[in-house]
C-alpha cells in the first residue's frame, strides 16, 4: 500500500518514511502543502499523513482542496493538540488526528485501522483462483498452503492481485513497490517477479503470474491452452 507523507520537519519526514517502508508500505515524502496537494491529486495513494503547519499552504487547506476531487483517507500528525484544532480537522474530512511527539507503534496501529476502515468489509482478503492474500494478517495461502513472503514480496503480490487482469509495466511496479524510477539498467522488478513465481507458481500446476513481452506482467487465471 502507498502512503504520502506531507511533513516539513526533515527529521520527522525521514523517520516516517524509513519506518513505514520497513513496515512494508511504499512511502513518499514531500515538504510543503502545495507539493503535497499536487502529488495527492495526481498520484494514487491509500493514505495521506499530513502535518497541519506547512509552508505554502497549511494542512487544513490541503485537505479542503483535496476533498473536492478525492476521498483518500487523511491522518493529521501535528504538534497542535488543541481540541478545536482536532475538531476542525475532523470536520474537514480527516480520518484521524495524532499529536506530536508520537509513538511509532501507535502511529502504525492508527494507519492500519484507517486502511481497514477504508476498505469494504469483504475486501480484507483478496482472492484470485486458489490464491488468497489476507491483508489484515499479511499472509498468503494457495490451496491452503501458507506462502512465506518478505515485505516487498507481499507488496508486489498485493499490487498484482489488486489489479488482477491488468498488464502492469515494470515502471509502474517499480514506482508502486520500490518507490523508484524504473531504469532499463536494473533488473530489480524481474528478479522480484522470479522469486515470487518460485513461491506462488512453481509448486502448482496452474500458473497465475504471466509475462507480456514488451509490456510487463499480469496476474490472472488462464486456461492451459492460453500461451
């Protein structure tokens, strides 16, 4: 899942990006309200973590403008802990409000709670054929067999299953899973797909991850006759 951090304090921004990345999320970070609004409107995020006091425009203005076009969940993270400030943020459409200084364990718990509420009740588990991905317990199974995944493999599989049947170019996969621009000089995507296939497809007769030459990869059910 992809999270945008809008935070002008350098140490806090770096800390959040590093911690969320280690927790298995793709985390982008910008340092002002105008850039945050632009990125939130033009990119696909599952959650925004937004400071209130930002250069360019404050977090309240960012949220007010964003709600004209998107319903992306927003967690306010700020040193302002006044009750009136919290009420204002919630009335503008924020999903939660956490005051600084904060405990990272509490932050991640709130992130998981917001993301869980943002999903329909029946979407805590993704299913494609006999493959299941439990988003709450972060566990994959196929034909009832548990498949052990690293954090990046989980993020890659989540992306492929969420966009089942859609051909995903390497550039999109690199951006969504590794938060990096794809270069033809790197084989990070191909290597990750290879490792995922060895766990998901090699032990089973039916293959789910397919290469579309010159275009990218797709996860879908195909008949045995389909090349």
